C-alpha cells in the first residue's frame, strides 16, 4: 500500500512538473504579435521631431535642451533653464521668459466651458507624467492674437506657476505658401512639451 502511494505521488509530481515546463517553454516558438503605432510625429522644443514607439506607442522622449539660458531668481528661491527664443517661424514669445511663482496650496483644476463669457479657459492636462492646470486667455490686436498662458503644477509640496504671453499671427492673412506653413506650424507646435522641459530644469533652493 505504501509503495502504491509513493508511486502515485511521484506520478503527480512528474505531471505537475510537465505542465509547468510546457507553460514556460512550450510557447517559445510562437512569433510575437507585431505592434504597429500611429505614424504621426511630435515637434520638440529644439525643432526636432520624435515618433511613437512600441509597445506603448507613446512618443519617444525629446532630446534634452542644449544651449538654453539660465534664469536665477533675485531672491535665490529658484532657478530654471529656458530657450531664449522659440524654434518657430510664425509664433513669437511676446512676454518671455516665463514668470515663475511658487506658493503653498493644494493642486486642483476643474475644466470650465467658454460659454458666453470672456475667451478664458482652464484645462487639466497631463504632460509626460506631470499634471498641469493650464489657463489661457486670448485677445486680438493688429492682425495677431495674443494669448496669456499660466501653467500650474505641484512639486515638492508647492504649487509652481509659469506665466507668459505668445503672439500668434492670423495665418489666413498670408498668401500661400506662407499661409500653409503658418497653419502647419500652429498644428505641430508642442507648447506643452516646451513648458514641461522648463519645469524639469527648475531647481528649488
């Protein structure tokens, strides 16, 4: 009887081992399913482009900024790097570099509708894993639109806000090919990426 139990246990152990071996090695010869990502591209702050990469199909990281200027807070509270000029041909940095403010508080951002009020909106946005609340307000003057932006994010228990103004020309006032170039630039311009890279260089004292 004891011999029978020993043989039965041995058979069960060998069977279980065979199942595990099949699960771990039996499917190695199967070809992995190819992953195809969208063929669009993102314009980086240095003027280069990056494409989406498998398996997540997220955009590849943009090159780290080089040749940027350093701004140091006169009070010594912080410093950051920023591009002296944007790499765009038609979009201008009107009030630049961004004005940085640091305050205590809890991060929150509720999306609001434009409605019939002034052209101002507040939009929650995620950029490369960093959460922002983006506020923008626009007004037109002399064939251009001036948009005031405020990007707010939380870091090290503080609320960090960047405020600046960009000038966008009315692309439809141009003739082709300038009109098409202007419209294409506005479509491809990655402002979120520019600001996120500035925030990434921010050092709190």
